[in-house]
C-alpha cells in the first residue's frame, strides 16, 4: 500500500534503575496518613474475606 507510512521500531536500550524508580508517597497531614493506613488495612481485610469465601 503506497499511501501508508512504515512505522519503524526504535532500538531499545536498557534503563538505569534511578531513571525508572517509582515516586514517593508523601503524606504530610495526620489524616492523610490515617486514611492511607486505613485503606491498606481495608484492602487486606477484603482479600482475607474473599479468600475465606472462596474456601468455604
């Protein structure tokens, strides 16, 4: 097909660990830390509850 342009694949090079590092979670206020901890606990309880339901 003459009208279509060809897409070339760039050569992939390895990335340094510092370049691909994930961001930080910054929780400045007390309520932000409490909400974050509560969410993590809620997710853990949800997983345990689903596992319990799956086994019974």
